[in-house]
C-alpha cells in the first residue's frame, strides 16, 4: 500500500489550513463590500461543460483534465477551474434574470494533471468570483480593482506585484487578427517549437504564451491585437484603463498577454508576484467572457471574473513576511490538582466554552506541572486551578500566566472573572 498523498497534491496541515481559512475570511469580508454572494458548485461536472466551456484547443482540455467514467458509464471530469461550472449553475438555476446582473464568489480545490513544481500542483485551491449580466467597462475595472485590493489586504506589498492588462478583442476583430498571427507563425515556423507549430491551426494565439526562448523571440515581432481592435473593443479597453486610473490601481499594458482559455473576450488581466515564486509567478488572473453562456447553451449574457491560487498567494505572502493571525488554541486552561476534582474541572471547562471562551483541560492525566506546561504551549493567558481544598470552599484559583498573580474566586463567578482578566 502507498500511504503517501498522491503526486501533486498536499495535505493542508494545520498551519497551512489556518492560512487557507484566513484567506477565505478575508475574501468574504472584502467581497461583501462589493456585493458578492457565495456559490459552491460540485467538484465534478459532465465532461462537456469543460470541453465546450474551456475549449477543445486548450491545454487544460487536451492534457490536464482528470476525466473518468462513473459506474453508469457517464463521462465526468474533476473541475480544472470553476468559471464554466459557475456559468453552468447560473444557467441551470436562472440566477441571472434578464436585465439584471449577479455577483458570485467561490472557494475550493481544482484539479489539473500538470507537471508538479513550486507553485504548480495537481490539486490546488482557488478563490474566485464571477459577475454575470454586466457589460459596462466600469465592472471590468471594479473586478480588477477587487483582485488588487484582495492581495493588498492579505499583506502582499504593492511593490511586489504587477498587474498586467490586455484586450483580446471580440468576434468582430479577433478572427481576422488570429488569421494574421497564424500567417505570421507559418512564415516563422522554423524558429518555433514543435508544439507551437502543431497548434498553429487550432490555437495560434497560444504561441504568445510559450515559454520556449526561440518562440519568445519570434513572437516579439508578431502583430499585436492592440493595433487591430475594432472600434467598440478599443473604446471598452480605453474606458477600463481610465476607470482603473481614477481609483489609482497601477497597471501595465501587456499586449502579449493571452490567457490560455478560449472563452475570453476583451479584457484580460493577470497579477504576477516575483518574490517567493519561481516561474509560476501568476498569483491570480481572469477576464471577460461574453460568449461563454451561449457556448453552454444559454442566451447571450456578458460575464467576467477571476481566480487566484491559494498556494502561490501564500508563497508571495510568506516572502513578504505577511502576518497570518494565529489566535491561541486556548485562552484559559483549567488544571486539575487531583482526580477527586475531575468532574468540577470538566464542568468548569464546558461552562467557559459555552460562554464563548476558548478553554482547554487535560485528558491525559498529566501531573499538575505538566498541565501548566501544556497551558503554556497552547498560549493560555490564564490557568484556573481546581483542587480539593478550593473545591470544598466552592472556589477556584485563577493564575495570570504573565504576571504570575493568583486570586481566589467563587466558582459561580468564574466566567465573569475570566472575562474581566482577558479584557
Ligand atoms: P487560471 O485558472 O489558470 O487562470 O489560474 C488562476 C490562478 O490559479 C493562477 O493565477 C494560480 O495562482 C492558480 N493556479 C493555476 N494553476 C495552478 C496549479 N496547477 N497549481 C497551483 N496553482 C495554480
């Protein structure tokens, strides 16, 4: 038996799991200010939600999906990302009535069969959001701003991050541009890697994303969509940039940013952080996908969103020395002098917890000395000592672990005494 976690996965051990919960809490607090509601979709979907939604010619669909047949022979796939799932769910449940818009967020694990390396896992955790129904450039700016504010809120310094922005055009201007890039690639084929040659017909724009140095230098001279956007796309892009400027969100235009999925139209963006990350330096990214609802069988509904990766965000936070709050495991430790008071200790601990105070007691028959050590390890500020002598008088001793000061209090006044001392 192989009793280790599968390659590319990791257990979120308590310290990391705490960080994940902190990132979620921070997201919930921030997203609430922008009017987002939670939506949790299943971890797997019918495979065609992704093949259609993400696109047949993408790396995710071609190489990275965990696809399996269930016992009834249906083809199912563990979600490699959540946008297609959220849109599927919104269509299925009519979450976007005509003429309105809906703001949704999610958090959870995603699955991609990638070659694991630092910041690249096969099961990784994302927090993301989607806005469905809104097409104004101001919403693009709002969504991008929220990603930036989130990274600031979790303690990644602005100077460690770069926000890259581009427009991928739409059905008006992209097809002609795509053909132009395909023509360019064909004329430069000898300088490009095998893979870029292979997907020349299916997904030529992906060549902008290739990390092969030969391909990078060839693509430096490739035509740019920025120069070929149709009027409405150029206008939209310009208004997004202006809106970002009015709220002081720093961005760099990156005309070669083509995000890997087929569904993007117009605005795309990515936040990169160098400190703490290697080549996998994109901590979050997203874009607009005005055609996705139709691809998934719904009426035309504009949409946009982003996702950030937990593992990479945490690497960037750690590199910046960001603080992750770690409250003590107990504020109060209730110590037992001997077995005759076991019941009193159990009741006192339970009462404190019922009153909302983090309290702990011994379950290992430790000596009194060892109980004090344990209280220290847990970070308890107070130790309540109960012994036969105190018990006979209906009292307990409260010891302040910092000052060493000890006081006797009536057992029925314990909660108030603890509260007063914890402040
Ligand atoms: P994507 O859906 O590829 O745009 O990814 C959005 C974010 O998820 C990225 O910016 C990363 O932070 C994170 N991410 C994507 N793929 C992985 C992976 N294989 N391992 C860890 N994080 C990932």
